[in-house]
C-alpha cells in the first residue's frame, strides 16, 4: 500500500472512531426498487426485456444456426455438453472447439455456454461457475450465445439474488459489453462480447460442474 493511500485510510478510520454511534442502515422492503408486478407469459416477457437490453433472442437450435450463418461465424468454443445437441443444426463448415484454446482466442468468432437462469424484470442472464463450462468462452469471443431453459426464470432481481445460493462466481449479463469515454464515444466489446445472444430453448441438460479456473 502506498504511503498516501495509507494516510488517507488512517484518517478515515480515525474520523469514524470519533462517532459515538454509527448510523444504522435504513430498512426497506426487498421489492422497494421493483416496479409494479410483471404479468403475462414469463418467457415472452423475458424475450422482450432481453431485446430491450440489446440481447438478441433465438428460440430454436435451427435459428441459432441461421444466426451464425448470417454473421459468417465459423469457428467458436462450445460447452461440450451442448455440442452434440447443437452441431446438427449448424452449417457443415462450422467448427466447434470443446476445450477453450487460449492460443486460438483471436480465431473464435463465438462462444456457446449455458446460463443458469434469467431475470425477467431486468432482461438479465445469470452465469455461474456451476453451469458455465468455461468463463473465457463466455467473455472473450465477439459473440456470446447463452443457452437458457425458459423454465429457469426469476420474476424480479430481488427473487434472483435471494436464490443465488453459494456459487463462488455469479455474473449478471444485461446486454452486450459497452463503455463510453468522457467525450461520450460509445465503444462495444471492450470488456466482453460485442454481441450477446440468448438461445431461449429447453435443451434438457443435466446439472454439472463448470470450470471455475478460467
């Protein structure tokens, strides 16, 4: 720790120590920031929210194959459990790597992994170490396809947080990666995928451990 930082932190600690009693955190209901209850068909609402958050939605493996063909995306990483279910629907020249090869990271046009659940309220996908076979496979390629069972949806963000469990790594993905500098220039794909896609389809996959060491 630098001397300047240490001095600042020591001064902050000293100032807090002068308080006879800390102000308690405010109490509020878990749904205090939640709008009126969402109604209607969950998967349909979720698809609408995904698209508003700049996440493309495909609803069948065949549609996913068409999506990749339109973008001429021919090389990518794929969760090994998903590959045999999706490969028949992809073009014959599409190459799927079942292990993420860091030496080919610049060749990967897409990565296909599983999502654990989704949040209807925010249009977010939830990725966990338990279900994401390779974290870099979801982060490094320009296109990330998250495969999600439509039955694995939370209505609100509060519901999702309550149900997180003890997974060591949880990522909420709300749209593709984008950032802007002080001049307001928007740049996509700097901190993650430039295109986020959700295959909202029940692939009937078993639960299995992911690869947290990525």
